[in-house]
């Protein structure tokens, strides 16, 4: 799902871009997203006051790039997703609920997102929208060093964030998401970590493995009970981890700022429309979950 980058053609420029912006996309791309974000903030009308705990979560996102937003998904949704995966019957490392069948979960996913909206809006200073939503299952298996189960950054514009909803209890042993915080990730990128091509990703694994061996406490393993909602910066140095035992059920949700309040229709479209790219090339046009207003 990665967009082809100039980083493969101009590696020295991409390294400089990554040090400055946290991705290899360059100043022009980030400036376009910054301008869009500013327009979204100007259009925002706050109508719900976040609690002190929610403000703290937004601060954690700014300072660390990751936060646990609490248990928000109801048991009924957790069971329904698990039942759907059981019906599929896959025991592969990665499997998905087909996009043409996922729409039935849109109303409940929308309600979960609404429950954490005060944190997200406090973080962005604007409304937000989904780009894509996928429902994923993971079982033990062997992953390629070039896959998302290796250390990487998503190499997205700064405004892209990801939300995970755990539908079962997820701990270190069954594939809890793990990432370095924003300050550590920034240092690793400045030291030369690269992952925006298969070749670079494979070559860069020893660098992070060595760092982790020397600083094991700096890696954060984001465990949670069924219903837990996590939010994190796509450009943290992170990895998926195949379960050693058991399984993991989760929703992966890509979000970014919006000029208008989130709707259930957007959630439905982001779960059911064909997924062809990791993020919209033009921030003002959400080609997956509905056209964004242009101001």
C-alpha cells in the first residue's frame, strides 16, 4: 500500500527529509499537509470539553507519539468480530474480514471512535476523518523481514495517525503492538534508520535489534484488555509481532484531520471501499471515505 517515493532515487535527500520531518516525503509534501491541517483547525468548532484524563492522553500523543485511550469497545462488538473470524476459519499469520462483508460493523466502530473523539480532536485541534479501516486477525507464523512485522516507519505525512482497537485480550505473548516513543524514534531516524523500501528495511533491522538489546526498557509494548483503544504516530519506529501463542483480533484505523465532523457514512466507506494506497496523495481529497471539503 506504500506510495512510491523519490527516496529510492535520491537517498541522501530522503535521509535529510527524514531527519527534518520524520518521513522521506520531502518539504513540499509536508507543507501541503500542514496547510490543510491549518485549514481544518480554522474550520473547527469545539462542542465537547475533554476531561483532564483525555487532555493528558492528547499530551502523551504529542510528547511520546502513543497513548492508551482506555477500554471503549463493547463486549458485543468484540464477540461479533471474533465470531466473524471464527466463521472464516483461517489460522494464517494474517487474515482479514473481507471488505465487502465488513460494513456490518461500521455503526459500532463509529460509536467507539465517537467515544475517543475528545482526545483525537484535542490532539489535532480539529475534526478528524478515517482514510481506511481494516479488521485483522493474527495467528502464530513466520513473517518476512521486509513486512510490517519488521522494524519500520509508515513513512507518512506527520498528520497521519493510527488507531488500534483490540477485540480480545492482547499481551506480549499474542502480538501486542510495540513501538519506541517519539523522542527515541527521532534519534533512530537521525542516526540513519531507513525502511521505505524492502531492501532498506531488511538492511536496517540489525540497527534496531542492536539498539533494543542495549536499551530494552525503551521499547513500549502496548498491551490491553478486550476493547482497548490505542492511538499512535505512524512514523514511530515500530513493528507488528506474530503471536507466539493464541491470536489477536483488532481494527486498524488510519486517520487524519478533517474540516467536518466524523460521520458514520465515512466509517462505512473506509471499511468497504477498495483499499489501494496507504494515505491520500492529496489531503483535501479523501478518495476512500468521501470527498473532503475544499476551503
